[in-house]
């Protein structure tokens, strides 16, 4: 009887939207990998271990700078700083992506309203390796700045989240620099890096998106290749620029459909599929 009742209940549930569509979400594989794959954790731990090694080199080499385009002159004797992005670099928002999967939703106006609730909750866990690196840098008297495109109005909740993870935030200097916190601080991060270089030499840039390293991140996929792997930038990767994996979202994704947010999900998927290099089966 119990077995029969369970079968009936499951049959009924199978017609609910979540059960009918959960396996169709474009976020499923990437979110599961991000949360559960040992390969993901090993990757971020490796990148932060590399960051420690590169920071040690930067401390010894006063000519070293990860932000030469805004570093200016006579920076060699300035105190050292590192600049980290926040989302998917220091803090892990994959539970929010998982909720989108469970609700059969994509990033839209409703999702962004729920994003604010997630930020306000201030419960995001840390990316593996991030806390250990931050502590390492601070123990070497290196100032850690967080340059994020979270909105300035979210700073209180963001600070609360960072403090809950045990991150030390100085009281005499603002090290959490968010978008629109000042009028001139837009999505492009070079203005905030320039703000930092007035008083510091930037040893490392650490992030998960091309925009964490260069302002020229919004072009086509081909344009992004030219920027990321230009003669000027290619040797910065793994040395002065440390990048973490983020298959959940990013400007790589929006560039694949021309950043046209008016498109339907169906049309977005069509344009993304068109970008694939597909084996012809022969």
C-alpha cells in the first residue's frame, strides 16, 4: 500500500513545473560542477597557491605592478596592495544559481530582485583558497582591496558577509570598492584601480572575468581573444593576473549573443549554439 501511494504521489509531482523542466536548465551542469566537483576545488586552491608565490616575487621586485596602465610614475616605493574581485573569486554565489535551476528561472528582472535578497542575507560561503590567501597577504602587510561590480548600496551587506567569513576589513581605509559607490565608478574597473594606485603599488589582480583585468571586455568573442592574448597581456596570466574558473556566468556568455538582452531565451541559446565548433561526425 505504501509503495503504491508513493508511486501515485511521485506521478503527481512529476507534472509540477520543477520536475518537468529542471533537467532543461542551461545552468545545471555548470552549477553542479562549481559546487561539487573536486576538480573545481583543486583548481581554485591551485590558483590561490600560485597567487602566494607571485605575491612573494612582487614583494622582492619593486618594479613589479599588475596595473601598469593606471599605476603611474614613481610607484616603486609605495606600499603593496592586491586587488580581488568578490563574486566567484572570494565569495560563492552558486546557491543562487541553484535556486534559479530549482525555480526553472533565468537571469531576468525577477531574478535580480531575488539577487538583492541573496546579497542581503550575507550568507555566501568562501571560494576554496581565498581566505587562506587573504590572510597570507595581510600577514605580509599587503593591503587587500575588493573591487566588485556589486552596487554601492549593497556595501553594508557585502561587508557583513566578508566579516562573517573572518576577513579582516581595515577601519581606517575603505577596501571594498563597489560600482556606483562614487559617480565615476561604473562597470569598468580601471577607475577604481586608479584610485588604489594613488597610494599603492598593485601586486596582483585576481578575478574570474576578463573585466577584472581589462576594461575592454565587452566586445565579440573574437575581440576578447585579441585583448586577453595580446602581446601586451598574454604573459601577465599566471603571474600578475590570476584568474579563477567561473562557468556560471560572465561577459564570455553575454558576448556570445552580442549582449542583446532583449532576446528571448530561445534566441540566446540559438546564437550560443552557432558559436560552437561542432564536429561533423566524419
